[in-house]
C-alpha cells in the first residue's frame, strides 16, 4: 500500500468525520421519526445510538483538526495525541448513552411493555438503514487502514456493531405481534447492553494508549532488525519507545560497538543510523553508544558463561531477560564482573533475589569472581540484546 503524507492523512480523517456526521444524522432522523410515531423504545434506542455516532464523528473531526496543529512551546512533541483524547471522549459518550437507554428500557418493561405496531413500510425503512450503516463501516475500515488510525478503526467496528443492533430491532418489529408487548423493551435493553460493553471496551483501549501502552511487537522487531542491519553494530539494548500519536514516535536505544575500533567511526555510525531513521520519517531515534570489549578472549569466555547462567535462570522462571554492558576487571586475589540485566515487570523474582541468584551461580565458576549487577527494565517486553 502506498504511503501517504501526514497532510493527506489528516485530510482523509477530516473527510471521514464529515461523512460520519452527515450519514448518522440522516439515519437518526429516519429512526427517531419511526420510533416516535410507533412508540417503540427499541427503535428510539437505535436512533439515539446513531445520534451518539454522529457526536463521535464530531470528535473525530475535531480530533484530526487539533492533532494536526504544529508543536509549540507548551507542547514540544506536537498535538497528535488529541486524536487519542477525542477517542476517549467518544467512548465515554457511548457508554453514558447506553446506560440511559438501558434505564428507559427497564422503565418500559416494568410499566407494562410496549403496544407499538409496525407497518411493512417501517420494517423496510429500518432494514434499509442497515445497508447504509454497513456501507459506512466499510468506508471507515478502508480509511483507517489507509491512515493507520485506531480511532477510525474503532468507529468502523462501532458501525459494524450497529448493523447487528439494527438487525435486532428489525427482528423485534417482525416478532412483536407474535412474542408480545415486552419484546420491544427487551430488545431495547439488549441494544443498550451492547452499547455499554462497546463503550467500556473503547474506553479501555483509549486509556491504554494515553497511559503508555507497550509498543507493537512488529514495530519493535522492525526497529531492532533495522539497527542490526548496519555493519559495526554488535548488539542493542535499553530500547524505549514513546508514541505521541500517528507519525510522532520517539525512541532511545543503546547500541553496542567494538571498544577496540575507531571511536570516531563508531560515532559516525550512530549518527548515520539516527539520520536514516529521521529521514524515513517513522521514528525520531536517539542513540547512546556503548563500547564493548571483543578482543580479549578471557573476557569473551566469561561473558559467554554469565550469559548462559542468565539464560538458564530465565528458562527456569519462565520470563525473559537480557544482559548488556558487560565488563571484567581481573585481579590477583579477586576479579569484578560488572554488567546490567534487563527484565520486565512480570519477572517473578525481586531484583535482590535475582542478583543473589546470579552471584551464587557465578561463584560456582570461580570463587574469586565478585559481581556488580544493575537490574533495569525492558520497556518493550522483548529480549533484543542478541535475538528477538
């Protein structure tokens, strides 16, 4: 799929917002008219659902407009997260409307049900709105794929769910004469529950993004593999990725280079990697250069032994970890092994327990070894020091 510019992405999002507002208001007018004329709580509930969708489209439009504002003094990383914030507002509105519809349905049920009658024309009109909503869902899916927009993807799923919700209403219109006066209220409650569940799901998704959800594994893999592809890169660690919205991704990483190599060439390598990422426009990358001893056979041997110990502990605990920044200072009476171990927050051992366990196993190699271990966090939940 051909990549689009940020300007094209914002324009596509705004157009999607306008289309959503227009289509959902038209559907609301049709359904609310039918619902009032027939006294049907389920049809009114479905109409209000469309009205909430129109409000959601307003937030989509506003969100894309505000997210396109350039960075300023108060917001040096730009305003792209407004898209996520508007998604959260949309989710809250959907949930609140669902609760109100559920309340109205319960009131209808406990006050004698509905005596609404449905003509063939009303059934046909309601069924035709399903086609309109299905077409809108397809449109949203297409634009969300083109623009990589989570907000439009959520809106597309919302529209697809509305097709089934309206289908339930149409089914109720057909069944009410057979199943009785409580059918309409029951279907209204069912639609309300669907809206509430959907709203809570969208709130969770929007909150995860704003709170700093772990980056996608494919994104991590692409960054790791891209950096490793450069000649002279021995390994990487401490990758941290921050997203401030689509097209606003910032990352920092430690890149290991040969300590015996030309320091200026290694620095130039890191500069070239940063510039390549920046020119590609996907990630604003900052690299910290870590020199690694590679020419000392004794250091290499001990490093490999310590790596095996850590790998064994990881397999035993069922949780990943990686070692980096390994240094060895050999002495006559004792030798210091200095290194970092990166773990996730789900690692079952405490930092102290892990350090003591590693130290214990290393002393089995030689009692002269002293360990200086720093435990840090792998914020991408992946092992990428030597393999993904």
